[in-house]
C-alpha cells in the first residue's frame, strides 16, 4: 500500500467511535466527538471540522472547553490535532482557550505482514502476554518510570479495569530474571482492518538491543491471528526509527493540545 492509501485508511476507519473503544461516554457537538474516559480524562477528536474557518474553529474550541468545564469529574482534556487536516486558526484558538501543545508525534502505519519478523533477543530475555493483576501493576509501574512519571495507582487501576472488560486489549512484556524491561499494549480496533500498538517503553539500560522490535513483532503476530492487516501507532522521535525498521511508515503527524483544570476549580 502507498503512503496515501495508508493515510486514507486511517482517516476512513479510525477517526470515528473506533478510535475510543474504552470511552465511558461520548457526546457529539457538531463535527466533534467529546469523549470521557475513566480517571478523569477527556478527549476531543473528529473526522474533520466540517469546513470551519478560523472563527468557526474558535467557536468549536470554546464550546468544547465549556462542555468539559461543566463536567467536574474531568480534570484533563486532550484535543488531538493532525498535521494533514484543513483546520484554519485551530492552533491559535486552542492556545487562546488554555490548551497547551505537547510534543508532536508521527502517525505510523504499516501492514501487519511486514512487522512479523524474527528478532533475536538478548540472552535471558523472554516475551509473554500478561493478564494477572500483579503483572499488570508491575508493567504500569515500569512504564511510569520510563516516562519519568510518579508511579500512578490511578493509571494502574484504569488498566486493570480495562483488561477486565475483555474488549480485546492485550498487554505484552519482555522480562529478564523476573524483572520487566520492556512493555506495550496491542489494541485491535473493532470493525476495521487495524490494530494499534501503544505504551511502548523500555528501560534505558536495555535499549538498542532489539527488545522493543521483538515486542512489536510479537504483537503483530497476535494481530494477524485476530485477522487484522494494518498496524498503527503514534510515535515520538525516539521510537519512530525503531518502528520504521519494523515496517511502519510515517503518514502524518499528530500534536496533542492539553487543558488541565486548575487545582480547586
């Protein structure tokens, strides 16, 4: 498939309810989908902005912020922008309404068959899928460590609860001598050709040794068993070259803009 074909599949298949399978609630507001997740997270996404000009974009941002401000359980909202969208004035409107741009990531897509590779692991490292709560919490703690965050019981609770819903999400780890050294999720997208690979994290001292590529290949094999033919992921500049070596290509970019409720508000 060409890059244009992959991007078209992404827009047509993923920018819908398929994008947020773990949503607690979804509210439509014009072209926007305002999504609420567990643990106080909000999310804004859409297929397009319905031809809105700069003034129209500003109205949509104002309405979305007002909606989430009126939901006291929501403490943080991500507005997911895409680099290939026709969205005049959107970035300026988001900044004007208190949304802060975070790191731009690459939208990566590839055919499952290209990712199913044999990758040699370092001695003593093995891969497995985890389902037990103890393993899941250890995995979440390792990811928090890699991303420079405090270990979050709230995040771990949300992942444990999500796994209990049996919506198809799989959790995979690499371990050495009982210690988790790398991890990531596989999320099949119902009703589409896609599965997503997310949450990839490897301890610094174990990087550059093929472990994450092996973990990607293991998840691709599982996706193939599910009948999926395409893999997608949003990647940082650190992980993009790894995914490219695994067979994914950069089709666009995505920049999250985040609004956080003031403490006590």
